C-alpha cells in the first residue's frame, strides 16, 4: 500500500502533529519541576494519542573532552546548548577550516538550520577539563614545560595520554590527577545544563560519556540522568567493566535519581559490545541479562563513525546493508570483528540467550547521535564536511587545501591521528521520541519505554504499532492513532500473548523531513529464533510510486535516482512524502520468538562529500558512494511465545 499526497495535505499533517499537544505545555512546566522517582512510571495528563515527535541529541562533545580539545575545539557546554536550541554562537577562526586570512582571534557566526527539542552534552568523563586548563595562559599548567609542549602540538597530547595509560608515572604534572578537576568541572556541567533547560521549549539532560576501550575495542556508553542534580561520574579510570558502571547506576537510583546508559559504536567494538559473554569471559546468565536490560534500555544505531545496524558480511541478502560502513577499531586501522558488533546480530543473540536463561539482555530500543567533537550538533548532510565536526555551511565550509584534505581518497597518515580518514565518516544521526510534552520527565519516560526511533540525520517521522487485530480499515478512521494504542503496542513494546492462529499486524507510518527528500519505502526487518539459532529477513512492506515487490526475490525495484552530480541537486519527482499501511508477517509461526523493526529509506540524495566537492569545484570522491539513501530505524516490537516469556 502506498501513495502520494498533495503538498497542502502534507502541510496539514505537519501542522496537526505540531499542534497536537499545545494545550499541554502549561501542565508540562509544573510537571517538569519534580523528576519522576527511579522505578516509577511517568504519567502525563495527556492521552498517548496526543504524543508528538521531538528530535534531539544525546551524544556531543565540547572543549572539556580531552580529545576534542586536541582537535582545536573551544566551544563550551553553554555554547553547545545555545547552538542546539537555535541561537547564533561565535566560532574562533582556528576551528573553522577556512583559508581566507582570518587571524586566530577572529570569529565567525554559526547557527543551526533548525533547532533541536532536547539535548545532552556528554563530554568524556576521563580527564575531563584537563587540557582546557591550557586555555588560561597564566595558569600553572600552561606555563609548565609539558603544557608548552602540548600547546605547540595539541595532537601530541593524545599520544602522551596513551603512553601514560600504560605507565601512569609518565603523565606530567597538570594531567596526572584527573580526578582533581572532575568534581569542579562536573558541577559546572550540571549548572549549565540546568540553566539552559526551558520546559515546554528546550529540554536539557545532565550527562557524560563513560569511555571504556579495552585493547582498542569500543565499549563506550553515554550516561543520561533525569534530574537537576547528579553525583560525580563513574569513569573508565574507575573501571573499564560495563558491569561496574551498571552497579554505579543502581546506586544512583537507590539515592533517588533515575539514570540510564546508552551504548554506542558497537560497530567498532571488535565483537565485545553484544558478546555472548560478560566482561569476565563467562556466558551471560539470568542475573547479567536482567542487570543489562535494566540499565541499558537503548543503544545508538547511527552516528558520524558509521552505523551499527548490520554489515554485508552479516546480512548478505540485505541489499541496503552497505550503508556508511566504518569497520575498524578506533586508534588504528585494525578491522573490527563484525560478529557481536551490530544491533541486528544482537537482536538474534538476545533471543537465543532468552531461550536459555529466561531474560533477553539485548532488548534495545534505538537512538541516533552525533558524537561530534566541536560542540556544534548538526545532522543535515550539508552541515558536515568530514572529521569530527559540525558546521554552518554558510560560514564554516572548508575550502582550498582543507577541502582537498577532507575529500582525500587515502587515509590520514598523521601518526598522531592514525584512525582519521575524513571521507569514511558520515553526517550525524538524530534521535526522535514520541512524548506528551517537551520536558525532562516526559522525554525520559519515552526513552525508557523505547518509544523512540533513530535517523541518519533527516527529520523524517516514523511510527510503528503492532497487534493481533490491526486492520487496514482502521487507517480510514480519523482517530486511528488512539485506537492503535488501545488495540496494540507502540514500537519499543511487546506483543501481548498470541491470540488465535493468525499472524501479527503492524501499522507503519513515515513522513518525510519537511525540508528534505521524499521516501522510497518502509521495510520490516524480522529476526526470529528457529532450530536453536536465529535468522533474519528484510521485507519491503510499503513501497512508493506503485511499484510491485518481486514475488521471487521479495524485493521492490529501485525507486530511481534524480541526483545531478554536477550541481549536487535532486528533485522530489520520485518517491512519496508519506507512506502508511498495515503489514502482516507472511512467515509467522506461533512457536518462534521474533523481533520486528521498521526501516524507512529516502530516495537517493547527494552525500556530504559530493556536496563539498561540487561546492568547491573538486572531483567527487570515488572511495565512497556519491549518493546515499538516508534512513530511519524504529525501535523493535518483540514477540515471545508463552513458553519463553520473561
């Protein structure tokens, strides 16, 4: 089922979504004053059908992060929040990457093309603020010999830290007591987050990144608090074991503050992020599974260092698996083992483990993030130009030798940055939540119940309901959303006990980015357990333009491609602004546990590297695709046969 709708109808839909909960803003302000206690369920006075989409950022670094400072970042957390909410901030010329003779004391304005609804600055808690000390020229560290050495060559600080991790005695004064600064910097981060919180308009969360990386394998988590205060972070200097982080989170909850951890970049974890075993090497048991599920309801599926959904080697029959692949460990070019590194694989492993121990440790909802390291959270394709940085393309677009470097076909040979290949990095991801109001309580509740989706950057809106009696006729009812909540479960939920012998039905809805490309299709990705192992299949569920799915291959023909590689432009003459329909699983078996999530694809559009090349009259790089199909991923809906229920 598919179809095009007029621009007038499309505008009406967007206006309806935008005004659906306007009456709840006053209630939101008072509700936001008291954080929901840990373990309690946040209840809004608004009905679930009144939930609307809010877009936000839960993964961003500023000058307080050790690595970000070495990249030249001077943006503070306060500036980062102001940029995120749509205000103009001034960026020092040395961070811009332009070559117009600007002195290091000049600055250029930067502003997001559209404001975020919610945001968390998540600076690395390890060595937080230590290098930021060097920005005070009269400080003791800046006047010291080690400080002077770092100031002359900022990237050398990364090698200095790596050496000191092997032998702490090698860390020079100023860097040898990272916990000394942690308390004061944390107080400042908490204060800044609270000062920028405006219930009903812009929500901020106190947060940080726990940066565990044993043997170069990424186990990083972002920690997000639902409170106006939070204890000193538990860092990877305290422990690199996720289990120890979870126990810290449980102590925090016991003290009255709700908190979650969000893993990211499983794609570069070398198979550890979604391993069969705990960090002690022992197979996951029920206690571990329960602890992980409690502390980590979400995982990040896409950001500038690639996507963590799947890879062609894991999903050879998925024609769209080869998207923004980043497949080597951080800090070098060593390939990351894909098995245990991707979320689709984790969903299958979770079913196997649940059948054995009774609990699924990988029952994750999905979010997207930036992981941008210059404090400027952006996600549009033209607001990225490689590296770790967000830009305002009007004032910060690289040119000259800088643009040529960002588009280089060969990886960076700088020994201080062996992992840096700007071209392999993609534009940032984005998190969407369905919540009653723009407040900490409401958005945090949506995160915990996993009524979330991720996109590779665009503001497409994605909604999924699952149930046993959801029929196509329901969509003709003006109150279909209300009835879908009553008759089914939204994404992030569990199908109720099996009813009758028929297959579950799923309502799938996607709306295009109001300023972006039309939609190609909505797919349903199914992972299920059979014969003691897990299997996967991608179904083209709703397709635009009247195309038909080939009954032999199960795939729809390509939507086409309107991108002009000479101008970097495309047209919305193909695809559809909205896709909506009901899909039934044609291969459902009541005795097989399953996971279902939706993936929506846009029509092809130019990648950031193509846009930069066209703008600066440079050759379009061939090492990466010239065009991409941006996408969104819904949190799953799970089906568990009664004999295997939690």
